[in-house]
């Protein structure tokens, strides 16, 4: 075998290159798990799997020993190392390194996959799970840099890393990379409180979404939406939280209710603090009047000097300071949820235990090495910070950081027992005296908090403080759960459970029903029909379509709203009790679905469209993207599939939930799977378009039921519009599978037509005053072919003018096909272009369309190119004679409809008004 240097010298080395990066937030083409995808071109390194890189695996595992635990495809520790020994490509290695880097800084991620890109040797989609997007992206960048740095110098080099994430590091080095990831993790990762609530939500199947860079989290969808921020919920009263933040007011309210609380006095200066301390009697406590987490709190102040110092410490956090009588006993935190005690912990101030050799400073450093301790609230315990308060407190005992405590001597380091200042906790939930529990519960109710942390001083928590002395020193809104989730001693408590019980009592759903519809053609009309059925039944519907977002029938956003961002807008709308989501391929490819599971999913059909974009080269590729919708149907839900379309029918193997088919084929031409499905009692809605009458029939559980006849549905134009019969079948199937009675489905469809108001851009027809106009969005060959079948039935003896366009991001062959089809449907043709040419030179699309029509044998003299849609429509309407049919495939649907409507009004005026008067009126109006 040639040496590595010999091989590389014989060919130019092409470095690795990052082509693109994407974040999948929901189910996507590659997995149901949220992942980051990096498309990586290995360049020359395609020739160098790991078994051809001597020493690479050894150097990598020395840097990242955790890789020994990666199972890879073997499902056991050491599996990934085995793959490297056998020989695997560096994209796969980068996947595992990105996972391990995240694990090293505290994220818990394990899933990944790397797949080659079809027809592009050396190009891979490297995918790995993440918990936080920014951390995952940065880990992906660092993974490539680390792998690159271990290669022989002649093979090194990776370009376009900025497409993944930016880095403040200069030359890559692992220690700095890990520090950067840890800092980002501290800043972005959820603290223990929020993380516990999310974990409990996931166990219950409650959907959640992070709302900001802090800890605001949305739970549930629609009218069942709730929000949490750490220990605060959307049920937490703002007034109650304000009361709890005012320590003096809280004390007065509790005192009035007869609860044991210390006496206190508010002061504004040090002299007043000393006078208050003398009045209350030493020792006293000083605290900011609106502080939290124990900041600025000092206890056991037994002299004028100490009180003065304590006042200054508190004043740094609040202009007003509370001087408070000090109660005797241990510090406890009691957690109250919905008026009930759910956990209690005895809090122990930060301390060290001497060994007879180490100084206090060294002992603190040893304690901080505990892996359970981290910065701030990120870990189960917080590192002890040496600050002025600590130094002052130990000085009161005659100690300093250089003091050496005797063996087993315990040294208290701080006056307060907060975990945020390095304290520890001992669970005592089962020891709390019923009288103390009642006092704590009453305190939370008096303040008005749904979730409250009661700071409780008691010499013995197992005895009533009414006998032993002690009482409540603070009521906290938004309490942290760390001490209950991860006590230093005693039993951990799942305190997230009662909070989720509060937000979602037993039997309360967390989501509204989600109906998702996708397909090449018909999805907009199907979604609108379904929304109409549900709305007629009294539901408040949130609807996304290619023309906008609608809430309860009112459009709140315009434009193409078929992606995950628009779906999230609907799912976060508190008004809705059902969501109907038109789901297009673009959003699925970009970031996946907006939801983890839907109740009813439908694929109307799959045909050639948008091919050649974002790696989707074939109809089979496109079908795989569309299939994600039905693969995400929940257990017990329904997948609705077009039995007449081979691509959708094939999805039955992977579709979730139960299956329901729809078909417009005669029964003797049903595919075998449909015959077997119906014979075995399966559900299907069918309509034989070749029969008369065109009965829409439901098969379910071995029964056959008439739904309606096609001509009873206005949108089908008496059954002539076959594609709208299909759409009606799909909508009826979705509604019925979603629990709507057949009679309600029938009644609603009988009131759904093709008006612009009900379904803009979908077979909108004007047939008045000698002018017949169809405005439709048919922007691909499949859509135009279906529209053409209707046009053949409508045009009769009249002439038919087509105003046709197709988006510029379609393949040349698709544009040619659109032109050929146009030539077989219309008598006169006007080719136009969309306002956005999508990367093509102006005029190119229209020229290809014209060439397609010419190849179909269409007379060139009957073709015009008018690039502007507005001018093309004006041209067509001007040339139309009485009873001619004008068909416009609109880009700006609203503008085209207004133009057509104006032309109809103009013809009406001309029929009754002399020409000279019409001219005058038009001049005046203009």
C-alpha cells in the first residue's frame, strides 16, 4: 500500500467544506428527534476512513475518553471505537465528537446519525441531538475543528465553519472550547427547577417550547396553554408575587392572621438600623426589603457595629432594609403547591470540616471539587464563593482564610442557609408536624400564591412552633426546587408532579386536536373545507394556509403561512380549541414539523413538484418528506391517505395511528390493499366519479353509509371539478376521524363553495355579464392537469384563454411540461411570470413555457408573453369576447381577483350606459 504522504502528493488536497447547517426542532426527514444537521463535503478525506489514519483513533480517545462509552450501531460500550478500527468516515466521527462535547459540559444527548447524500460522493449529512440549539451548533463546529486538528498536516483544513456557528477562539484548543461550551451551557441551559418541570411534562406527553433565552416555557397548545418560569406559573397571581416580594407587608399580613412571625422594622439608614435593633433586642437579622436568594441577608448581629455592617450589606440590594427579630432554631424550606405541603428540607449553611492540616481556603477549594457543585443554579449544589460576607462572618469567630481548623472541627462560613450561597439541604418532608404544615399552608394562601416557598425557623420541625418557638421568616414566590430534587441527605422529592397536577388536573388535556394536511395539490382547499366543517360545529379553529393564518375565521397574518413558524403561532393562540395546519414541504425540510404528534394527518397526493430543491431529486424523495406528517400521527389517531396515488398509498407501512383511505376510483378498480382494508372492517370514504349519481360513501366497521352526493357540495361544481371531489373526500375523512358526526360533515360541505371569500385562489369563478373567469393557484403540472380536465367540461363551444405561469425555482423539465399542458388545454395563451423570479433571469421562465407549448404543437401566433401579471390579466380580459372562458393561474391572488371583479363591473356598466358616459365615469373614477 502506498504511504499517506505518497498518495496525497499525487493529487491536490481538497479540504473539508461545510455546505450548510440546519436545526430541526420537530420530526423531520431523518428522525423524530430534534437534531442539528451539518452537510459536510469531505473532499480528499473521502479517501481516508479512520483505518487509513494511523494513530488518529488513539489520539481522539485520549482527548475524549468518554467516547469509550459510545455504543454506535453495536448498542454497547466500545461500539464506536470498534467502528473506527474497522474504518469509518470522518463525518461519522464528527457526529460522535459533537455529542461527547455536549455531554462533557452537562447536556444529556446520545442520538445521532450520519448519512451520505445521494449522487454526491464524499458529501454527508452529519446529524446529532442537542438540548440547547446554540450549544449544539457550537459543539458541531468544535467537533470539526478537533477532528481536523488530529489529521496529518497535509490533510488539514476545514472551510465555511461560520455556517455552523461563530467562535471567539483563535486557534482551536480543546480546553478553551470546553470552557466556551460550559459558559454557554451556564447561560442557556435550564436550571434544575425548570428542567424538572419539563421532564415531568415529557413523561405526561405535554408539549413544551422555550419562549426566551431565560427559563420562560410554554406548556400545551391552544386553550390548554400554560406557561412556567422556574417556580412561577401562569396561575401565579402578580399581586401575590408583589406581596411576597415586600417582606414587611408579608409579615404584617401573616401577623394579622395570627401566624408566628418575627417583629420587624423598616429603616433607611444605619443609625435607624441600630435604633431598631436595640428596640427589638439583640441578636437581629438585616435583609433587603425586596431581596431574594439570601442576597444581603445577615443573621446573629449582636452589636451596634455588626448591625451597621449588616445594614450596608443589605442596602447594596435594596434602599430600604428590614431589621428583624431573630428567631431561634434551624432553617427550613417548606414547599406549598395548591395549598398543600409537598416537600420540606432543613437547610444547612455553607461549612467546612477541618482535617488538622488544611486552611479554611484550602478546605473550601476541596468542597468545591464536589461534582455536584456548579456555578449559580446550574447544578444540584452551588460552589462556595469567598466574598466580604464570608470573610466578615468567620472573622466574628476569630478566624480567617489562613486558619487551620482542628480535625473534625466544623466551621460555619456564612450566616444564611441558602443553596445559592453554597448551603446544603436535608430532606425532612415526612417529619413536619401537622401544626407546622398548617401554618405554612395558611401563609401561602394568605399571600395568595399557588406555588410558595416558606422559610420556616423551628428548633424541631417535628414539634409545633407554637410550643417550641420559631415561625415564618419569609414567603417566596417562584421558589427553587433544587433542595427537594437533590437533597444532600434524605429522599429526593418529585415536586414537579404536583405542579403539573395543578396546571393540568387529572382528565384535563394539554393539547387541542391537531389536524395536519400535506400533499402536492389540494392541501389548501382540503384544509379550508375541514376548518369550515369544524367551525360549523362550533369550534374555534386556528388555520394555517398558503394565503395566511386565520383564527376563528379572521385572517391575522397574510402570505404563505404553511411552515412551522406559522403553525407555532396557531398552537400558541389561547382562543382556539382545534388546529388545522396546512403543512408544506419547505418548512419540513427547513426545520421539521412544529409539533411532535398530531391527532389526524392527511396526505392528499404526491406528484412531481419542487424537485431539484434542497436535495429532493425524485418524486420518491418528495413522498418521503410528505410522509413525515402521517408518521407523526399519535397512537390512537388517524392517518388519511389517497388510495389512488401510489406514493401516498405506500405510506400505509409507516403511517401512525389507524388508517383511513379515500378514493374516486370505481370499486372494480380498487387496489387490493383497499379491498382488503374495507373487507376487514377498515375505514374508507369513496366516490365513483364514473357513476351517476356520484355517491360519497363511508365504509366503517363493515357498514356502508351514504355521506352525500358530489353535486350536493357546491365546491365540486355539480361533480364536474373532480379534484374538489377528492378534496371533499379528504376533508370529510379527517373530520369524521376527528369525531365529527356524518350528518354534520354533510351539512357543512353543502355550504362550502368556490367563492373568493371562502377559498381565495382555489377555483374562484366569475360567470356574469358575458364573462366567465376562473382564478386558481394551479402552479405546477399536476394542478394544471386537474384544472384542465374541468376546463374541457366548461368551455363548450366558446374560446378559452389561459394566463399561465410557474415559479422560477422549478426544473426546466417541469416548466416545459407546464407549457405543453397549456398547449393542450387553451385556445389562446398569455405566459406571464411571478414577481419573484426565484433566481432566474427575467423572461426565462416565460420563454421556456412558450417552448413547451410550441413542442405540443400549439400555434405560435396564439401565444403572447406579457411578463407583468397585472398587464397579462388586463390583456386577457380585454381580448375576451362574450362567453369566452378566461383561466388565470394567479400569483398575487387578491390583486388578480380585484382586476377580474372590476372588469365584470365595467362590462355591466357598458351594457346599460352609452359608451361616451362610460368613458366619462371611468375618467372621473381614475
